[in-house]
């Protein structure tokens, strides 16, 4: 597929590569302390952080998953923004003030104030496992796009080669700059991939030889017994995969998912902690949700138009005799890349390809830096140096450890991304749903522990460990391919990931509350 690019495409690629090199050198021009490396000195502007949160929350998952969702489904994914606003209110009131009050580097240091140091290490370890799943899934999605660009297919060996390529470039760019370089990089990458999406949307609109009313009518009534593809709020009571973006799923499981993503996941929360105070962090979070609505709408609308483009030849008849109608050949997950590589003109094709690469790097850079911060601040500094060696590492040692840990994380993420290839191919789950579902494994236990910490005086080191394990295990046991190992066919069930999260979080909270600590304390209102 790479031979489809023209001289103008390669010139655009060269310009983008030079931009990455120049910004990387600029971000790395100063020496750094650990606070600079992991929190940017708490000096990042709100608008930069909000765009970085947006890029971190979306990136490659939205770039490929949005069109996939629109092509296969409808607009119901937009309804999940309601859950985002509810969750943002919770995080802003209960969590962000406490993070700033205790001046934490990672969100798991808060647990040390409530349950002791051991709880911080336990929660940080579970986060690392869960983030390995989530960032690995996003790296896999980015690799789909790169494999299509380089090889024209998504064969296993080609996807794995693309994973390694993205991981190498992302690691090289992120290793020295720390979170400041990641945030500035996120802003650049977000502008690039949003511009690319707008170009695709505009070109699709002019490529369909039908007026707006005809396109709207087809999307409202696709035919063949299909529901309207313009549905935003779906009130179905289906608890399975068909109801994953239903209203009831949004106001239950998705609220929990967003609380965990915004307040308990170091990947997103670390960006907010670079603001000067909790009020600034709140503004950044809420702004990112508002900005995310039109961005997601753009990508899902691309999928809706691709449905018209490939599935409705009656609307694609241009009236010119002998003019062929577009045909799609391949797996549904490749629908967006297939269109980019086969139908877009030179120049635009390069910009969109760069947008995909930008989304891929944004995805990887976020995971590298956040996982590195937990490894260094919670496990290396707190556990290894503090508890085992009884020494206090220097600032230079912490920054060096951060860079080494990024290399280890890059290797682990590459391995998980390769696993996700076989996982998603086996389940044939839409990309957006797959990207969200893998978060449930770590979020369930973390939610149970934090709810116990915030709202009760109960909990102990043993019950925290039990809650984290049970929170991870329940969603695993609910996976369809796992049910075949221990349930007869008649008892197997289909429960979408939002309800899995709801159940697992409830059980994890109960388990965590079973523990009792002598002289237990609770967080006071003044600390907020």
C-alpha cells in the first residue's frame, strides 16, 4: 500500500517528522527534577491540559473505533458523554481536592493516607495490569492503521511489526521529555488528527452524489429490518452486547467507568495534576468533555457516511454511464483505513495518514508516562527504596529510573497489543466497545477500594487485596470464552462490560468493607 503515496505525500510526511524532532528537542532543553518529569511542576495551563485529556481519552480508539461504530451501529456512543459529566462532578468534588491537599505524584498515594503504604503498592500494581490491558488495546488499534498503510492488510505478522514500530518511535520521543513533552505532544497530535478527520468528512460529503435529505432518510431507515442509525438515546433493556450504549448502561456502568478513568486512572489523572490547583484541574476536565462531543461526532459521522458510501449503491449512482459504485472488501475493523488508502486523493491521503500516526503516538505516549510514574513513585521510590533499601533516591536517580521503566513498559505494551490482536479477532467486538471493555478488569477493584476509603471508616490491607482480586476476577469469569470452561451451554450468558463493571464494583466494595482497621480514620471535609 505504501507505493500509493505520491511525492507530495512524502513531502508532507517529511514535514511532520521534522516537527516531531523539533518539538522533542525543544521540550528536552532543560534539566528536570522528578516533579518536573512527572507533574510538569504543576504549572501547565488549563487549556493545554484539557486538550491533552481529550487526546488521552480518545486518540487511536476514536480514530478507528468511531468510524467502525458508525458503520456498524448508530449515534448511541454520544450518549456516554452524559456519564462523563456526572463522573466529572464526582471526581471534582471528592477526589481532585484530596490529590492536591496531599500533594501526590500518583492517585494511589492517596490510599496510603487512609490505609497505609501497603495499599498504595497493591492499587498501583493493579493499575499497571489494567493499564497494560487498556493501552495495549489502543496500541493494537493504532497498529491496524499502520499495518494497512505499510502492508495493505492486517495479517498477524504485519500488525505485530507495526506494533513494534509504533512502540519504538513513541518511546524515543517520550523518554527524555517527561509529562510536559507528553502534554505538548498531545496538543499537537490532537490538532493533527482532528484536522485529518474533518478532511475525510468533507471529502466523503462531496463524494456521495445525493443531497442531504436523501442521506438523512437512508440513515433514519437503513432497511432490512435495521434500526435507525441516527439514534442517540436507546432505552433498550438488553443487557448484552446490543445494549452496551443504552441509556440504562450509560447512567450505571458508564458513570463508574468514567469515575475510574478520570479519577483513578493515572493515565488521565496525571494530566490534571499538572495544573496549579484542583479548581484548574476541574476546569480542564470539564472542558475536555465538552470538546470531546463534537470530536466523537465527527468520527462517528464518518462511519455513517461510509455506510452510505459502501452499502447503498442506489445513492452512489452518479448518473454517469459506466461509473463504478464503491465496494468494500475486508474486515469491518479496517473500513476507515480501506477508504483512506483506496479513495482519498494524494495530499489528503498523507494528512489523514499523519493524523492516524499522531493518534497512535498520543495513545502510546500517555501510557508510557503514566505507567512509568507509578512504577517509579509508588513501587521503586516507595517500596524498593523506602521499605526494602531504607534509602532516599536522588532526583537524578528518579528521573533515570523513569526513563528505564518507560523502556520496560514499551516492551510490555507491545506484548499486550499483540495479544489484543488475537483477542479482538476472536470476539469480533467493535473496536470502541473492545477498547472500553478491557478497562473493566482493573477499574472494578479500584472503584471498590476508593468508595470504601471515601465513604466509610472500614477496610484493611487484607480486605483491599481481596477487593482488588475479586474486582479483577469477576469480569474475567463473565467473558463468553471463559464461561465455556466452567458453565454448561444452557447457563452461559451475554452481559455487556458496563454491567460487568457495576456488579464487580459492588462486590469489590462489599469485600473491602469487610476489613476493619484499628483507629481507622476517614477523609475530612476540610481536606477537600
